[in-house]
């Protein structure tokens, strides 16, 4: 969904480990826990534990909230002037970006 650069900025911004990012990216690709486990060479229970800890770390309680939290972080990273991601709104430089108010 996002380019590698965006995922890395999201990881840094949220303080995620590399493994946590792999699991979130897999969830964004709609992979089930058993598929994620097989791809990462870990047990499904370990994947489940990672997901539970991610929910706690990010203050969410389910998959939908996790997706919204990640999308919110991405948008915040595109409207902040000191971040590395390019803006997705052409009006940002002029101070007229409607997204700025959504992610403050």
C-alpha cells in the first residue's frame, strides 16, 4: 500500500521494531496469522502475541483501528513540514491543505 520509504517513516515515527513493521505490513496485505507465521518462520502464536502487543502499543483494540492508526500516522507524516515524506496535498506549501487539520 505504501512505498518502502513511507513504511520506514511510519516505523520510526511510531517506534516500531522491524518485526512489528513486518507484521503490520502483512496485515495490510490481508494475510492471516498462519500465513504471516510461515513467511516469517515463527509460530502462529508468536504472531498473535506480536499483534496483541502492537494493539496495546498503538492504543487500538482491533484490526480496523490498527489500519486507521497507521493511515493517520501516514497522513501526519505527509503534512508535517519537518518530515521526509512528500505531501499528498498540492496545497500544503500554501498553507491550504485540508488534511493538516485532520491529523493535528
